[in-house]
C-alpha cells in the first residue's frame, strides 16, 4: 500500500453537514485506492508533462505568461511541488449527496490564493464527488 493514507474523506448529506469516514469504512477504502492510483499517475512522465503543459497554458491565458514566462523548467518545478504536496496531504474529498445533476461527476471551488507554493495547503482544497 502507498504511504498516502493521510486522507480526509467525508459525506455531505444536506446543507453543510459533513460526516467523516473512518479508514475501515468502504467509502474510505474505495476512495483511498483511487487517490493512490491518481497520485502514482501524476508521477509518470506522460501525466507530469500534461500537467506542465496545462500550467503553461493556464499561465499564458490567465496571467499573460507572468508566472512562468513560457519557461518549461519553471513550470515543471511548480508542478513537482504540487505533485509532492498531493502525495503527502491530498485535498479533503466529500461524497456529496446534495449534487443532483448526474452529468456533474465532481467539482472543486476555485478560490483565490496568495502566497508561495511551499505555503499552499492542499488539504484546504476540497473536492466534491457526486454520490
């Protein structure tokens, strides 16, 4: 088993009510396996290259190239920091029973964030998956 078992997995039943799942629950077990596979895939050359390309494209469109200045190595450095952070402390995952659209499999509220990449707390980036 991969050492990434520092997970926060919960179910949202209604409103803002969240129920945590212990590591022995089926929800925790299924999602932890999916998360482990995802974090291992992030480290493959192909997926890492895709993430770096996405970072460069996002920088170009959203920041007019100010973050990486089209420098692949600078983008790669930031992607590697993110991949390592995800492996150590994955975002909280919410099995969201309030999601009613079957075409919406998952979402992440993208809020503003200011600070260095080293200060970025991945656990605060909640991922909601449709129950």
